């Protein structure tokens, strides 16, 4: 199955999104040997990342800002045979739609969410998001961002996500492995992908210095939390995974033809 | 024969439940009943009332005047005394100089039942007062609670026997026909949508829509429907769009405040051409307003909901049966035209139970336009004369949907020509919807005359009854509000016009002016209370002389 589309890619040269697109394409190509990609449905939010739906020849819904996790849940509740993969931005997932993210993790919807976390609003030309560093000078924070950044991985561990990972757009082959594992995971698989924005928040240098691949997945959630919050280095890899029943397992009712006449009879 | 009674107490006294059981006593004997429930936004204390009307004829509204008040608290009596001839009260709790003294709480104690079971003894006494065999009441309890009905039955009989010894009968009620189904507007909406193939229901709790969430959740396995209460209203709307995109028929339930939160998603459904049925049950606004009281203030809001322009189908039912049929029709139309639809309900319609004769077979799942070509050639937004592009779903095809302007394949575009062509394709669907509505009943007409009263939603009930009392007046219930059925309005012969609705500005009246140059005298109220026929008679007389 050909994954590229006719659409011309319009991300800035050097954008971290290219690494994420490549990692996803490679992951999908490898997964095609074990899953039918026609069953895959992508959902993307609003922001530079959202254009990814146009660059992949798979079913997709380019939805509204912040609501990717809710749409993934709706798709899975309607047809659990579909493989739901979401793409969101940091402004999308951690600002506008944070409530949906937390609840998707808590519910354990069977979907993967890949967050293109460049710690800035790119498409709206450079404002601070929930993951922007304290002191970040954006166009709406000319005196520096007064807020501490959110730690998305720690947040997801605390919210009950059953698969939590951090990836790096600068290491597409490592990210590909994480994405594959995430898609094969039954339950909510969350990947925060560190992604430089060459135009408004160029973090390539920082990440080259600080990103370090983890060898193994930590044994416990406490250990995972410690690594998620470590400041000396930025650990990338799968921090946590557990098996538990999904939201669709619990909530989805197999459709049947309702006998409305019988019900009305009982309302007499 | 047309009479009524009411039950009142505080929240927690089981007033609504008792009112529904009492109403069933009569509907099982073949009478038409209507149950109006008043309650406040609190869990314990305050004032609740169930006002029951019984008639040989179809009734679509309550009446304040009645035979009897069953008083479960003393402080509620002054609010109701003026409307009733007799009071039946819990003499174990307080004493009155008049009325039927029934030691309800004492009976509950004797039966070793929790205090709220005292209602069963009151309903037993009610049976005697209306000359109804207490077995009818016992049967209702048995059907509702099975073996757990024992205490209710014991108390019902204690109440009946006590009344037999101490009270005088008010009326003698016999069977007049077969048992009738008793359901409220919310339940009818759920059942109508189910007949049209509803598969998922998404709702965040909000009065007066919540009871449908409860009704469907309790029966989801029997009905084969997924029922979800998500994290908020935005999630409810977006989940619904996701489910419909994946091929499932969906409905979202809310009230005005919740629908306000769904605006961006509503617009997305319009742009991405995803069929979603929204149930918006109005309550008193603005803002939190009168959260448990009635209003019809959201008509203009719903007609203009969502940013940008896109086709929408909006309809408002006038009674329980009408709700069933319209819910089914709207879900079918949403799928045929791949656009959002709104079933615009109101608190009085949603939460009042009434006897209804529903022809279930009249609503069926009507198939949408489906794609039958090669998967590789599929174009989700194929330009067509009707504006309708054939539907297909993954995994059969690669399906690309988006809230951005797009080309036929569903890829984002900002090309001027493609944008205009796609915009026109979507808007062309309105023409098809208009032709479709011409085949359906876009308005309901009651009575004859050139003095015409327009109304919508649950105001229809009281308006029709008041007009019948006066005679020579035609009532027009506007069922479909978008597209507005100008063709139906223009064919009316009108001497004088009035418009009855529960809002301040006269929102339907303004539509009549906008679409058909009709100047209608406004009869409005905005105090959270629905109209009754008795109140409307003098108001209509004032307009028509």
C-alpha cells in the first residue's frame, strides 16, 4: 500500500515534523505485514502537525483544535475493528484539549496518540504553549513566559495511560520502533515527541545535547515517573506499559434491532 | 370526563415516581393522562409537585384545577390549595382542620418500610377515592418491582382499607378501554431515533435532557445501543462525529448551555458533512437561568448555531407522538443529506409523561446514498447536482474527512475555485431538503378558520385546546423550522394572526415576518412555566375578539 499522497508537503525545511512523518511511514510499512492498513484511521488536530493527514494515503479526519482524543474514542466505539491513531500538537493536546487527553488516558481508549511537541504555537506564528520553557520569549510573551512548562509524560503516567513513551523527532528509527509498539498496544498509547520548530522555537541544539535513549522500560510506575521528571538528561523510549481492559471493551454494546414495540408494551 | 389531582412534597419524597404510578392507574384503564412535574434544582427539601390530568380525550397539557392534593409536607399546601377541592395528607406528620387524614408514615413504620414507602399507602387511598380496584395499583407495583413489590402492595392495601373506612369517594372510575403506553418526550425521542437505526448516544448530564441518558443507559443491552457520558459536551459532540464518520448513526443530547459548548463541533459536522442528530431540550435561560423550568428561548440560537454557513435541518415536536416521528425522520434526513440536524425540544415536552399511541412501523431506517464503485476511485466529496456525495466507510475505502475546506478527495485546499465549488455543493443540499420536506408534514394544522394561531414545540398542546374551546380558530404548529416551510405558510388564508411561544421576543413570530411577511400578535411567557389551555383562552379571546 502506497503511503504517500499527491499533496505537496509545506512544513518549513528542517521541521521536526519530517522526522515524525518518516517514523510513522516506516512504522506503518512494517506493520503492514501484520495488520491491514485499510483498517487504520488517522485523526489530526489543528496546527502544523495537522497537515500530516493530507500526507498519508490512509483514512483520516482532520478535526478541530484540541479534540483529537475525543474523536478517536468515537471512532473506536462505533467500530472497534478500526485502528485509531491520533496526531496532535502541544497547543492542541496540552492547552485547548487537555481535558480530552486526560480522560482518554483514564478511560484507556484503544488508540495511539502521537503529540508533535515543539513547545510553541507554530501555525499561529510563535506564541507560548503549555510546554514552552519558563522565560520563552514568544510574540505574546515578549517579556518571557512566566509559567512553568507542563511535563506531558508525567501527566500521562498520573492520568492512567496504559502506554507512555517519549520520542525524539531527530531519531526517526528509534521513534519508528516506539510508534510500532504503541499501535500494537491494546489501550491508550501516548507518545510525546520532542520536535524542534526551526522558525519559532529551534531546540535542535538542546535536544542533541540532552536527549538520551533508554535501554529498557522501567520496572515500576514510580521509576518511570522519576525518569520522566529527570532534568539532567531527557530520557526517550517507552517509560511505562500495562495491560488492562479498554473503554470499548467496557462500554461498546453490539448493535441489534431494538424491539421498540415490546418496550412500548411494557410502558403501559 | 376531564379531571385531575396533584401530589406534592419535598425533593426526596418520591413525588415524581408517585405521580407516574398514579397516572398509570388511569392509563391502564384506558384513559388519556398527562403528568406535569415541577421541581427545583436541589436534591433534598424544597418543593416538588406532580400534576396529573385524566381525560377521555387526548390531552397534550396539564390543567391547574383538580379534585385533590396529596400533601406529603405541610408547607406545600398553601401553594396548591387554591387549585383543588380536597386535601389528602400524612396525618402522622401534621394535622389539618380539613381533608382526608391518612397516617401514611405510621403505616410505613408498621410495614417496616422506609419512610418514602408511605406514598404507596397514599396511592392505595387514591384508588378508593376514585373507585379503582386496589389490584390495579398492585399490578403496577408488581410489573415495576417484581418480588420486591411486596411492601408497596402491603402499604397500598393498608391505605385502601383505611380510606374505605374513613373517607368518602370522589369519583367512580371504570375501565373505558385498553391500557395505554405512558412515556415522556425524551423517551419518545430515544425510541424514534432507535427505529431509525440509532447506534450510539452521547450526552453530558444537563436538565432537561438527562432523563434520556438514564433511560437509554438502563436499557442499552436490550436496545443494542452504546450509551456514553463523556468528559464534557464538547467531547460528546466530537465523539458523535467520530462515530458517524466510522458509519454509526448517532445522537447527542443536551440543553441550551451544553449546545452552546458544542458550536464548533456543530460547524465541523456541517463542513465535513457528517450526519449527527442533536437533541436540544430548552430550559429557562439565559446562562444557568431557571435550570429545572420550561422555556422556548433557543429557536434563533439553534437556527444560527455554529460559525459559517451550512445546511441544517431543525424540527420541533408538539407532543410525545410527534417527538417519536420527528426524531426518526431527522435521523434519516441527517443521513440522507449528510448534515447536522437538531431535534429542538423543551422542558415541558421532555419531562411531561403522556399517554401516546405510536405507530412504530411509521419510522424505519432509511438507507443513505451509498457508494458502489471501486474502492480506489472513491471521492468522499464528489461534486454532484444534488450536493450529496455517496457515502462509504473504512476499511472498505480510504475515507478522508476534514474541517478545512477541501477538494473532492478530502484534501485541504484554499484554491478559490475549488473552495467556491465545494461551498456551493454543500449549500445545494438545502434545495433537496426543501423538496423532501414538501413531501413530509412540515406543519401540523388543527381546526379551521381565518383567525390563525401559530405556535411550536410543547406550546402546541395548550394552544390547540384553547382554540378548540373558543372555536373558529386554526392552529398551525410549525414542525420544521430549518429550512423554514414558507410554502406551507404562504398557502394559508389569514385574517388575523397570533403566535404563542414561551420566550420574550417572539422568535417564531419573527420568522413568520421574515419569511412570509406575517405580523402576528405575540402571546408569550418567560417565567419558566408552560401555558395551560385555561390561561390561553382569555388571551386568544383578547386577540381575536
